[in-house]
C-alpha cells in the first residue's frame, strides 16, 4: 500500500483497500467472516476449516485479489497479498490468534521475499 499511496496518492490506496475487501468478501462462504484489522491488513475467519483447508482457501483468496488488477487514474495497479494462517484450537484468546497468524504471515513473506 505504501507504494500505491506514495506514487498515486491516498485516494488510490483507499480504492485499493476497497478492491481487496470486495474480492475477499465475494470469495468466502456465508458462514465465513472477513474484516479489516487495520492499515492494509485483513483477517478472514473460516468456519470449520482445518489447517489444510485454510491454506488452500488463503491461496485462492490471494489469487482472487491478484487476478484482477485495479485501474486508477489510467494506471494499472497489480495488487498482491501475503497471508498467514492459523487454526484456532479453542483455548487461545483473540490476541494470541492474531499474533500467531501474523507470525505465520511474516514467515511466509520471508520465504517468498528473502532479505
């Protein structure tokens, strides 16, 4: 998002956030939940999904976002998503679940974009 905001302005960043939210929302089941956690981060809760199903769905969601470039002010913007998944076991609180998913996302980011 920083690249979009810096090159095209915050209006473009806002449109990009809406595009990502729309793609996520239209790509989940009625029983699932998507929400913006803050900044450019979104969370998706998949009802009754094990870790394998969550990985598959997260990949599908990332592909849904990436497959439809945003056109803003005559510029085509390819949106990309990095995700991390965590399977809720029922004993963790929300802070622990979000921290574990965030850690998984950063670990994934390191494998696809090493320093």
